């Protein structure tokens, strides 16, 4: 039986909520203030916490801070339950690590759905494992985004190598999640030359930047190999992040990371040598599609694609790869590039 801790200073709300959850099959502990709630949580580890914000002695933000710094409590799903409706307070709670935020008065079904969703997400692991089926991976994405109620909008598409998902200039119609395979996003200039803006790996969302900024696609997305993509409509996505502050924060952080990464790439193109730029692109590929260690990583990537990420001519990339091969940093065979020592490539000085 799932154990839930309710921390609420209002006796009526505390007792009524406890009764509702017990009738729904949960085991419930209660505390009348933040200090008592923390004591109970440490003594009897809950599987989920529902906590008020405005309480004597230690408020909800303080309780969450204690949980965040405690090794046994930091991963316990945490739902704020409060009469405060100020969006700044909601954002503060989510940025501190709260999983959800319900305002009083709340509907019984709303609370139960929030609990079910948090418990389900506790079991969800993104990024994904290549050994799992496409159905399982797709469901993980749906669980993560609370998309269970838009199943009719869900689409799973099998892509062939070089198949385009969307093109720059199109109006964003869907949010995409890469289940399997590899993709690239790229921008094409007026002369028809293209620059790769990112490599996408399984377990990542893409196509959301222009949805968030409400504008046409500034880049295209194309499969680098056979791939499986899950998507839902941009309209549903926009509506859901308006209703779920934690999802909005998640994607805003992803947007910030995307912009910072591209700023770093433009800086390197302007100030770093060709060798360092090619090395940087190879390290990025190793980090994206490798296992996170310095073990060799083998990739199939055309010299044209590598050159378009670096921002140079294909011939220059081929020459630089030959230098790296002589130095024992990579092996090259046809379209395959085996990155032997990513750490040494990352630490090149010139």
C-alpha cells in the first residue's frame, strides 16, 4: 500500500484529505506543521508528500529545502497544496524541485490524478534504454508529459535515413520525441549551404524551440539513420505547459540550454582553430551518442555533415581527420569514424 504524508496546518483540510486518500486505498500519515512533517518523514519514509506552503514554524518551502538536502527524501515526489495562487510562488516551488502544485479548493479527482501522475513518473526513466520496445519508450514520453488524455493526438512514425521531419519556414505543428535512432537539425542559407545546429539522441525532445517562441521553424530536422519518432500536436503541448508550471520550467530550461550551446558553437567558429573545431564536434558526437565514458565510440557520419557542423569545407575536415588518425585519436573507415580518445580531443590546445 502506497504511503502518503500530508503536512497541513488546517485540521479540517488535513483530516478530509486523509480520509479521501484512505478511501482511495492509500496509507496516510499526517502532520500539523512543517517541523513535525520533517520529523515524521525522516522516521517513516513516505512514498509521496502533500504539503501546504503557509504554515507556522517551518513553511512549505522550508520543508522542501530539507527534503532536497536529505539523501533519503530528495527523490520523494512532492506536491504543494495551498491557497496561494501567485505565479511567482508557483515558479519558486517548481524551481526548488516540487513535482506539482494544487490550489485550494481542489477537486477530489484533481488531487487523485496528480498523485497517480507523480507516482507513475517516479517509475519513469528518461533518457531511455535501447533494449526497451518502442511502445514502452513512447509511453515513457507520454507519462513524463502527462499526455495520457490526448492519446488520439499521439503519433508514432518510422523514419528512413535522410527523411525530413520538418523544414525551416514551416509553421510548428507538433512536438517531437526521438524514441530510437539519430537525427540532426540544420539551417540552410540562401546559397543552399547548410549548418547543423544540433544532434538529437534517443530520449530527447526536439522541435519545441519555435513552438515556445511562437514562430516558424528556423531550422529543419532530418534522420541520420532509420529512426522512430513520437509526436503530439503543438496546440495540445502549448495548452499543457500553460496548465503545468513544472513542464513549462522543464522546457524553458531546455530552451536556455539550446541557446547557450549554439552560442558556444558560434564562439568557437569565430575564435578557435580548425583542428579545435573538428575536435570539438567529435567530442560532442561522442558525448551525445556514446556511453558517457572515454571508451571508443563508432559513428556513421558523412564528411559533409561533419563539415557543416564545424562550419568549414569538406576537404578541410577530411584533412584534419587524417591528422587525427596519424595521432591515434580516431580511426576512419568509409563513412565510419571511430573516436578513440575523446578526452584528448577535448583537451587540444591548438
